[in-house]
C-alpha cells in the first residue's frame, strides 16, 4: 500500500497532508525517515508520525443473516433452544445482532462488531426503516391499517406506529422506524388481528433478497459505507 494512503487510513491526515508530513521529515518506516513520496509499505512495517507509531483501524464486519422461525436471538439459551449463533461459524460469535427478532419471527437479522453503528441503527432519532411482511388470520382492513399509521396504544405508556402499510395479495407490508419489543404482534393484536407469520425483509438499505433461510453473508464495503452514511457516521 502507498504510504500516504496508509497514513490517511490511520486518520492522521489526508493523502495530500500525508505527503506534506513526508516532505517535512516527520514520517518514519521501521525507524528510518522517509524521503520518497511514493514509498510502499507492507503489513509488517512499523510506520510512525512525529515519533508515534500509527495503526489503521481494524476493519469492521457487518453480517446479514436469514433467521429461521423457532430460534432465539441470544448467545446462550438457558432452555437449551437453538439460537441464531448456532447457524454461524465460531469466528462470527463475537458479533452482536442489530434489532432482535422474536422466537417465531423470521427474516433479515444484521450482526456487527461496530458498536457505534449498532447503536445508531437502533436509535429512533435516525429513522432507520425496517420492512416486514405480515400474514394475519384474516385480511387486514383499510380501517385497521389507518389505525396502525395513526399510532395505536400498546399499553405501558407505549405507542405502536407504522410509517406505512402496503397491501399485497396475501399479506401486508409494514414499515417501522422503531423496534419495540414484539411491537408488530402487539399492534396487530390491538386492532383485533392475530399474526400467522412474520418476516423482516429489509433493515435500513439492506434487503433480505434471495438469501436462503439459515444462511448468512458479509456485507460489501459499499453496503457498510451506505449504512454508516445513513447514520451520519464517517
């Protein structure tokens, strides 16, 4: 990697600023002052600016997982039930899930080791949309849909609110911007409907797509960048 790019990745300066630091003799590689602006560095090289060794931040991971119904969002279940981590290789067990799905719900579940991103993706103030397909015991009426978008009392001082409701052939699509505990199930119960199936198909800009049930994939750099931009993170 070119030295100025390495310095930029470490957050010390822009690439142009890094070149200026080199010109000023403030950059060393393995203890030697660098004079060549085109210097290449390897992972094993020790780069220092003004005598302080710099290290690029560890690349963060974001995982998309298709949660099956019947497994729980926890690392270890005292009841011995199957957990979402049972579907992931051990190398991913340090990741935290973003916005849990209850036992019988299925669909898109994101995991990450980026604590700041996780926090912002779950804060209501960032209006991060979640899309759900909901199958009920009978077809949802337009009146009930209007009550959901107007906001409905869930008890205990909580209001359930759908940003939008879209009607499909055999189900409805609900768009929410918060993730209260069992919110959709409580909302549907409040308007007199029972849920037969519930699937999250999108979280923020990430779609479930054709990812098979029980399978996972790492998000691309572009997808992660989009998520961070959505949350006003650099």
